[in-house]
């Protein structure tokens, strides 16, 4: 295929791939700026408290951690992104539908929670494998070119889904005076919006599949396992090679500790910033929304920077330090001063842009293309261990720490105690990033810190 036409197709493919991830991020974060409501379950017809909300949020990672990600990542390398990705985009939609059905069911809180948890498990596995398929497809289409920029754009638009959820959810579930009940119909509105977005994402994924299949046919790319040369076929021994690759393990560990500092924080963002900085719900909503908005702006810019000047491991260290400093500010800044809330969230947003912009494009440099599905799945598997456990611990802190409705001192203490978890995670992320940078210096042949070829 001619280079000019291929270039145009690359960006069309990227446009198709970002929408399912936008929808996934929206659905995953639909309750993040409503998390404060779960501190008062008597106001919710749904009836979930903070600990139960944390339990639900952790359901996203359950099947992933139980081995689903690894198995499905292997399937991705064996059968290809088109087939396996299509199955898991479908599971993403199915899981979201189950969650929506649970929220609107009118069942007892415990029953609706269990059904929603099952739906969240299915949605989470579908979303993670769909994400691996998207990342693998971007690496394929932008191979040897602007991979970091393309991945940065994909991350930015996906996180715009988070920003949209942060802004739209409090509008869909408008704040009520004390004593009034939030009905099931009101509580489920964000889930319905997310479900519709996921349907749209599934349609565009189908468009990508058609483009990708046609391009492979025109390029003479083998489409069946029997046509693939022996040296390019996936082998189960490749998993052992990945798990004994020191740089790969460091990237995977950096991913889990770094992402838990941010993704798990977002789940309880309003529960933390409202008491810490004496904000109302609307102000807190916009404050938390700064995280994805910063990444929308900075992730593509940092991705282009990594392509142009390299030094990827340095950017990872700087990003991890910024996130660590952000949580120090959120935890220990003077009580009730909104300026420090904006400062902390700004640092968090910039750090959240820097690390992924450098980290994800580093994986194809240390892993053969035939193993990228398994590699990204293993990274996500390790990441999901933290994403499953951290929300449960943070939810328990708020449940056990806030025993009196409206007790401001208890809410502040719980917010600070939750921040201790994120500070600890951030410190470990810095240490791992420093180790990865040292390893890159010892192994320059990996080209982790080199700029893109063109």
C-alpha cells in the first residue's frame, strides 16, 4: 500500500480505535464525582454505602486478576486483535448492560450490588482486553513511526471520556437538599449514557476490523496460523521469556503502583477534596476533572516530545515524582485552602500525562511484536491487582472513619488517611522508575531512551 494512503488510513484507524476506549473510561468513572453520595446510603434508593461502592469498583479487576487477562492476552497473540478484540468489545457492552440492569432493578441493596459486581467483572475484563487490542493495533499501524504520539492521542481521548463522566454525572444526578432521596432512575442515568457510548464504540470497532482486514489482504499479510512463518508464531515459552525480562517486570510494576495513585484516587476524588479543601460538590467536580483535562492536553504533547528527543525513562521518573508530590500537597496542605487543591490536582494531571506517554511506547522496544498482546495483558494483569484491592481499602477507610453524617472532622481525617495509601504507592513508583532508568543506561541496545526513527 502506498505510503501516503497508508498514512491517511493510520489516522482513520486511530479515530475508530479511540471511541471504544472513550466509552470505556466514561462508564468506569461514571460514579467518581458522585462518590460522596455513598457516605449517606440512607439518601439513596440504591442503598449502597462507601465500602459497598468500593467493593463494586474493585469488581472491574476481579476476572483480570484471576488470570483472565493472561489467558486472553495469549489468545490475542494466537488469533489476532480483530477476532479476540471483537469478542471483548462485545463483553464490555454486555457487562455494562448488566450493571445498568442491576442499578435499575429495584432489588435489595445486597442483591443489586452482587449483580452489578458481576457486570463490572465482565465489563472490566472486556475493557482491559479491548484496551490491549487497541494498543497492539496502534503499535502495528504506527510501527517505526510516531508510536508515542499515536498512543498519547489515544490515551488523551480515552481520558476525555473520564472528564466527560466527571462533568456529566453530577448534572445527570443533580444534587438534592438534605433529606431527599435519590431514586433509582436518577442514579442510573450515568450508566445509561455510558451504555449508549459503548454501543457507538462497538460500531466503530467494526469499522476498524473491516479496514484492518482489507489492508492485510492488500499487503499480503498472512491471515491464518498455517501461513505464518514458524519463527513469527506465538509459543507458550514466550511467556517465560517475558517474565524473566527485567525491564518488562519493572515497567509492569511501575504501571501498577503509578496507576493506583491516580485511578483509585479518582474513584474517591470528591470524598477527599470536599472535606480537605472545604469545597461544594460543583467545585469539587471541576477540580477532579482537571486530571483528565490535563492529560487530554499534555499526553499527546509529551508523546510527541518522547518521539522527538527520547529520554523516555527520565520522563517516567519526573512523572512519578510529580504524582508523589501531588499527594503530599493533597494530604498535608493547609486545611480548607482551595489553592492547594488546584495545585495538587495540577501536579497529578501533569504526572499522569508524562509517565504513560513514555511508558507504553517503551514496551514494543523490549518485546517482539508477536508477543505484544501477551506483554500488555501481563502488565494490565499486574496493574489490576492494585486496582482491585486499593478501592476496597480506601472505601473501608471512609466507612469506618466517618461514623456520623456531616461530621467534618471525621471526613477530613478519613481523607488524609486515604491519602497515606496513595503517598506510599507513589514512593514505590519513584523507586521503580529510577531502577528502570539505571537499567536503560546499562543496556543502551534496547533504545529505551532513543528518539523515534522518523
